[in-house]
C-alpha cells in the first residue's frame, strides 16, 4: 500500500490480532473490484499492513467508483510467520459501494480460529 496516498484514500482498513491484543503487522492483503459484465474480480492493489496494522493508500479517490469490492487478507501466511497454525488460510471481505464520495473503513478483528469485520468510520 502506498504511504503517499494515505491521506487521500477513501477506503481504509485496520487489522487487529485480537487474540494477542496487538495490530496485525506485515499481513499481506489485496483489493479487488468485480467486473459486473464479466463477473470476474480485477486486482486493484496489493500491499502489506504496517506496524500499526494499517494499509494506507489502498485506492485513489479517482479510481474509487460505485461497485462491488473485495479485500482479501492472507491470514494463514500471517499466522505461519508467527509460528502458529490457524483455521482460515485467508479472509475475504466483500462489500458494495454505492456512494464512492464517502469514506469507508473496513476493519478486520482476527484470531487464529475466528474473525469479524464491520463498516467503521
């Protein structure tokens, strides 16, 4: 994720390792948008969370249009790097954007055997 676009990204995420009570640092993720005609996911951005569990600069305001998006978090690799096993090899969060002029925050609360997400502010 691009640090330079951090202030302008209308979409943000924050991954928290709720099992250990720390940010999920260095967790790989990707952002995709659904092509509604072909019904395929197009890769928009790849990145890794920073030490605070955030990935700034996911997408520019200009590229952020109405549609269906997916954030894919590579949770299995994250836990493996910590020397632990986990139940979910990855987590995909799919959401619809109808008003792209708004700001959207999609946090992920993660443990080795569960996860939750919500639309934050």
